[in-house]
C-alpha cells in the first residue's frame, strides 16, 4: 500500500529536523574542539619558549603523564652511552634516521635523547667525524612522549633492530638499559661535534581546521532548515485517501 502524501511529508519533516539537530550538534562540537586546540597551541608555545627546566627524574615518574607535558623545555646533564638506536625519519633535510642515544645522568638515571638527524650515508657512527664525548654533556631540548608500536603500516622490529618510531620502552629493552625515563628529549639545534647528528629539527605544528568544519556543519544545518521550510511552504497535494 502506497504511503499517503501527508505521511510522506511528515516522515520527510522528521528526517529534516533530525538532520538539523545532528548538524548543529556537530557544529557546536567543532567549536568546542577549536577552543581546545587553540588553548593547546598557546600552552605548547609557552612551554617551548620558557626557560629550560631540569628533566623530570625518577621521583616524578610514578603517575607522570608525558602527553600532559609534551614540548616542555628541559635540560639534562650526563654521559652518553654507546647503545644508540637509529629510527627511520623523513625530514626537511631528506630521508635518513633519528639518532636516539641513552644519556646516563649524574644522578644515575637514564633518558633517551634524540640527538638529531643523520642522512642514510651517515647511519654508521664510523662515518661521522666525531662521536659523543666520553665526558659530561648537557642536553637542552623538548620533552616528547614515547611513540610505541611503529609508524603507519610499519611496525617496529626490535629483533632486527629496525625502528620506525621512537618507542622508548622497546628501545631501552632492546639495549638492556633497564629503567629509563618514560619520555625522550628532542635535542635543540646546538651543533654536535663534527656536524652530525643535526638537532633542532623538531616540527611543532597542530592541524587546526575546526572552524572550517564548524562552518560546514552549520551550512548543512541551514540547508536542512531551508528544506523543511520549502516542504511546508509548498501547497500540499490533495489527499484523496
């Protein structure tokens, strides 16, 4: 049995009202997300430009949330250990590797330091004119959360020493380092002996398209309302049922 015109109009009206409510809710959500994103950008900007503070030590690790402290400007002093790991990277300088080296601090705890980038032909430490000094070194840079698992469609392979992300726990375990800080430090652009690795290549950028999405959802809500108005403004066909 065919649906009567009045019933059809009622069903279509309900769908348009539901669509309007949905699109407006999505618009509000995107506005809220934009507010959160702008606050995050401002917070990170303050952290980056603040004076460097001592890197968080073991007394702070229980309950420490690196994500909540990402890009904090920190420093650590210690001695680099030789068990560096190479993590595949693509940077503005081209493809190559990040050099992650463990730094044993004077207080006896260890933190992984991303000393910087090396091109493929410099992956072997022997090809670099100088390696880290055996003496104390002070590293200044940005605190970064661990990147567990790997990269998109590529998993870390500790057994074959192939790394696609800076996975602090996995790299520390593969090197037998014992407990390490639950974060790593992205070293700043202070030149390393011999020129490699090249530090200071941290890209701090946050995608912020929430306003565009909010406008899109608002426009769709307006179109739904316009459709509802057109539906009821048009003279209905006589119902001969």
